[in-house]
C-alpha cells in the first residue's frame, strides 16, 4: 500500500499542501476527487492481497478504508505536521484517544462540555479514573488534556509550558486545537504529543459534515488507531470524507479571513466597552454609553497580548488567532435579545462555518455563564 503521507509537500505553503498533498494517490483523470460510495471492492485478478486500485493501493471493505478517506488523511497529515486518523465526529476521536492510552489520572481544564461527557463515559468503562484540574499537581497524572484556544472564549493557553509540566511528570499532552487549525497553530511545535480536532468546525467550514481527527507524531501510532477504528466502525462516512476533502482545499483562505475579521470585530467591541467607562479623564457621551454600557467584557486571544505572562502568544500563533470570541453582557436578557436580533449572524449552535453564528451556551451547558454569547 502506498504511503499515505507524501513528504514532498512537507515544506511548501499550507495553501499548496491543502490542494496537492494527496496528489500521489490520484488514479483517475478527475480534477476533483470523486466520491467513493461503494462499501466493497473487487479483488485483483492475480491475488486477493494484490493492489486493486491503481498500481499501489488496495481496498477491500469500506470500514477498513476507502480511496477518499485515504486522500483526506494524506492531506490532513501534511497540513497538521503529523499522521492523521479521521473519525465520525470530534467526540468519537476524543474517546479513541482515551481508549488507546488508557489514562488512570487526567488533568483537564476549561474545555468544551462534550469532552467532559466523553471523560465520564470513559470513567464508566475504566472505574477508578481520576480527573484533576489543569493547574493542580501532576503527581501520578498520565494524561494532560489541554484545549487551546478555549471554547467558548477563544482565549489561548501556553502549550509549551504545559508540555514541560506534563513531560516532567511522565504524562502525555493532548491538545485540542479545534478553534485554531493550520495555519493558525501547530501544537507539535510547542511540545504536544497528540493533537485532536473536531473537523466539523473550521476544517469542515461549511456546516454540512461531522468528523473528528486525531493527529499523532508517528505512523505506527496512527496505524494502531486505524486498526481499532476498523474493528469498531468509527470512521467517517464516504460523503463526509469527500466534503471534508473539498473543504480543506480552501482552509487557508477561509481561516485567515475569519481570523482577521474576528480580531477586527473584537477590537471594535472592546473599544465600545472601554468608551462607556467613566474615569478621571473621560466622561462617556450618550452615544458611547448607548453602544458600550451593556457590555461587561469581551474575551479573545487578541486581547491577551497586553496581559502579563502572555508573551508566548505571538510565537504560538504567528499567523493570527482563532475566529471565536465571547461577549458577556450585564444581564441574561440583554444577551438573549442581542442573539435573537443580529442581522448577519444566525442564532444557532456550532461554529467554524462560513456562516457567522452566535450561540447562547447556557442553553446547552447549565454551567456556562448565562450572560455570555459565543460568536464565530
């Protein structure tokens, strides 16, 4: 079987990687990769073990692999600087990480509430598993799960510092980088051992697919995960893989524009909030009060740049920040009124699509701040 990852494209620009990293797998004259819908493939005439799809590819049953799945994993492997394995959803990918590494003590910080639910499911399977906070002692911790940027605020954590702490304790560091896909972040460069993404979000980018990704440092680890995926049937479907491959072709263009737009909106909102604050040298006008007095705070990685102990941010995100940010209002009713009356944002859950969305997270997660809106 041909090697999934093509090293020829390791050093080229991300925009080139997203279009050409799977070109070595092309066996037809189609300019766009065709959708493979067959669940089974005819054996080669010479042997059941021989290649049957072009000169160097072999497919037998779609639960094991398909041409379009191989293409999307090849593209993701190059983009993410590792070896990618695709699953049916982001939470399925997260569960696969836990099942593969079987941690006994997990350090977990602020994260998407679905990850906490996955950990609870894992605890049912493996009794006695402990979960501690991200800032607690890492004594006997064997897995550190770090989300950066954080959902729903878009703020970032220092991956390098957590990598040092985790490795000093003998633990592995898993980074959920869903909100900052390449080229916005490359967690392996800061010391991550495993990277996960919900590809439903920015990698999918069109609100029309469910998929998840695990990226490992070694091809051997990826093959182990693929074998378990084959046994359990947790791969993404053919259509979802094709939609994801289509989306990756424009990933760099989309995410850079979304990042720039989000940072500009954050700066505007934070400016309105500050202009409504009374101080010894500033008395807000009626117009400034009208625009900013109802905003309690704005959260985003771009606003962390001036904070102390945040010098890591520009090194970790040299090409911009994630396109998710949060606004806290003075009361819940204001938050809901804004969410329901925005003109260009749809009031819906999820994030990462080309459509601008606003979500009231308290509606999904009772622990979320009821005055907070997540904007993407």
